[in-house]
C-alpha cells in the first residue's frame, strides 16, 4: 500500500474531499465536512487513522498488532492502522469504507 494508492481510494468515495487543516504534510479526508480518514501520506511507515465502531475497534486492536487506538484522536471511536504489509490491502480498504459509511450515516439528511 502506498500513500498515492490510499489517497486515490479515499478520493474515489462519493463526495469526499482532501483538506490540510494541520499543515501540508497531513491529509484529512472528509465527506459532508466531517473527517473519515487522516494520514501523513509521505510518512514511513505509512499510517492512516479511521473512524470505527467501538466494539469492532477493540476486537481489531486485540487481533492485529498493526491496529492501535487512534493517534491524537478519540481512542474509543478511532483506530490508527500501520500499513506495514501485515494487513491485506483489501482489509484496509474495507476499514476505510466502513469509516466513510459511519460518517455518512451520521450526517444530517439534507447533506
């Protein structure tokens, strides 16, 4: 998984945007003005923070060393995934889409 591929996948999701509120090094991906992914796309190892259902997040953290509580985020609702090759890309994309879906589900109907 590369930063370019992660960025591309984030921007493929309907209505997603990329912003840089924390400086040009950190990409924040939003839908409806709400964040669903956060990553320093040039960092090594590459990491991405994603929104996650609390119970699922806990299970993931217990199962995978590459999944930790959200770095500088609400540790109950966010996970940080280290993309070191230990997780299949498909799983990472599924977690990304789950994060996006959680955010979209929480948006007001008018958005």
